[in-house]
C-alpha cells in the first residue's frame, strides 16, 4: 500500500512538473515571437490569458470614437491647416478608410478591425520613421554625434526643375543653390535640437516659411520676432521637420524611403505597399539624379502612406528596443535617447515619440508607455511593461485613453 501511494504521489508530481514546464515554455515562446513576413499569427484573447469580453469592449469603444472629420484628406486639410498662410496643398492626399485598429500582445495579433491592409496617410507618425533613418545614420557612423552641427553635413543643394533650364533675367546674380543652414542662427543648430523640435530653424523651404506653420496670432511677429536659442523652446513645426529630412537625405546620398526599406521595413517583414512621399516641389539633384526630399508628415499633403499591420510591426520593433529576431536593427542606445525627454518638453523625446511622463498623456497607461502620434488621429501605442502594441487609426482624441484603459483591463 505504501509503495502504491508513493507511486501515485510521484506520478502526480511528475504531471504537475511537466505542466509547469509546458506553461513556462509557452510563456517564453509568447514573449519572443516576431511575426514573419506575410504571416502574422493570430491568437484568441483567451489563449494568451486575456479577458475576451474586455477586448471586445475595447474594440467597440474604438469604433464608437471614430473621427468625425472629413474622410477626404484634401477637404480636411482645407478645413484646418489649409487656412494658414501659404497653406496650399503641394503633396498627395487620399480618402481615408474606416476606423481601424490592431492589438498585439507578446508579439501575437489578438484582435484587429477595420481596413488593416488599406494604405492611408499616417500624417505625423511619419516623423518617427524620419527620426529612425537619422538614428540609422548615427548607428552607422554617417553622423558622428547628434551633438554635431547639421550645417557641417549639408553642402549647397541644387534644386531640380527640368522645365526651367534657362534662368530668367530677373534672377541674374541671385543664389542658384539652396543653403538651408547658412544663416547665423541656423549655422549653429545641432541634430539633437532638430530631432527634439527645439531648434527654432528659420527660413522658407518648398515654398513654406517657418512662421506660416501654426502661425502666431500676432501677425507682427511673423517676420520680426527674436530667434530663440536652440534647445530652449519647443515648437511643433513641419517646415523644420522637412529641413531635417533634407539634411538627412544629404547624409545618406540617396532617397530616404530606400534607406528605410533596406534597413528597417524589409527586415521586420513589412509589406511592399507602403510609400513615403514628399511634395511636388521638393526635388533636388543628387549625384546627377533627381531625388525627392520626402516630408515628415501630411502637413500640405504627402508623408507616409501605410497600412495598420505595417504600423504595428514598426511599433513592435520599438517595443523590443530596436531588435527583430536576432538582429539589432536600431541600437538600444538610440531607442533610449528617443524616449528620453528634456526639461523644455517633458513628454517628448525625439520626433515623434510622445512619452507618458507621470501619466499625463494617457492617465490609464503605465508611465513607461509611449506613442507615435499623427493627425487623424493615427496612433501606435507601445507599452513595454505589458508587452503590448496597439494601433488606432482615425480615432477621436477622447477615445484613445478609454480604449487603452479597457485593453489593459483585459490583461487582469
């Protein structure tokens, strides 16, 4: 009898131990999963330990808070930024899709809704892709340090205009090359302050003056205001973002979409349908070839046209600190710098990494969470604490925290 009890005890112990090992193994697999190209594994919320009812509530909430702005992005532009001085659209616009979203937990897609493979404008989320190609240039030594002065990396730039071969007489004696960093103020600007939108870069680029982007209510300050010392004042300004894109194009000596595709999008298994566009006026001559200097957002049209699944892949890359499988595509050092705020703007790292410092951005989320945000709203929510990535497209600002709150409740 004693031998029989001992045998039963050992058998039960072996079953429990095997089950524990199996569960432990499953957790390891979940934690390290990276979706291969064209094959993102879907799992039910229950299979990864989430509350399915709470997930459904989150999806319903996101759908309820669909943006009420016009779906035609050109019409939307002329109802908003198009009212600014020199606000004419000079890049492509597109009719947007439905309110759309994806929830990724531990690398697995556990919910999706809307048009997840429709390539829509993503507006200022484009800035996160721009800062990424700057980070690649730093990682590869093309830019020695973000503390370096940008002007030292940017030679005079020839504009490409095939229809204007002969210069008219009224332009005789005027500069023929573009010098975006030659003024006394601009010649001191560093990559760091350009990335943080604290440079106060001055000038006109692609027909857009810096003062015309979200202009001061006092028109007397448009031309005559004193320049702020770089690093002392934060101002969200797309003209300056586009100046950074132009400088970065000079560093890489190739179109930035090609850089992003080679070093980031292809390795993370992104689709071949995303496009990064610039303005119709933003063409330069580079090594004897016409090259478009892309924009950092959809202000005046253009920017990144991309679908939700590719956005989620990029979010997962930033969640995993620049690592994809066994490749470190973007250095951990760069990710750390991108998520480090300054005293000037305590909830902003490098563009467009919005930080949840003290829960001010998203009261329901951990302080360690951050977001890549674009107008619309287009959002990539990244939560390292909970191994969570959420893409929300065309959602009203009021619905973002409420949706995230219910997703986080499903984890409990």
